[in-house]
C-alpha cells in the first residue's frame, strides 16, 4: 500500500463542484477555498476527510474560535496536487 500525499496544516485548497462532498455520496455544488487544519483517510479511497477553515476565519475582525468550520470529503487527486504544489 502506498502512502497518500496530503497537504499539511495551513495549506489552502480550492475545491470546485464535484471535487468535494458534504457527506458521503452527495456531490458538492459550489466552489470553496479551505485552509486545512487536518486531513484524514475515509472509507472511500477517492476522497479524504478535510477539516479546515474558510479564508475569512483568519481576518482580524473574525470571531471564529472553532477548531474547524469545514468538515468535508475532498478528492484525493485534488489534495495530492495541492501537496505537490501543482495547483493553487
């Protein structure tokens, strides 16, 4: 088994419709930028769980105190591209 390449905490991943799922089997329909807190394998080898924040959470005026604001499944191909710095 090959270890998967995931971006580290603090990396920014941009996901487009169909590249993410709010829950297993449900395709995401919108575009999101996520600042990664952590990434974890899922039962579906095509996706990994991503915990993170939106870029607006880091604004000085933001009151975000949550450990993470996003908990979504993201395509492992997208995550690998970000980890390899092949994609913004």
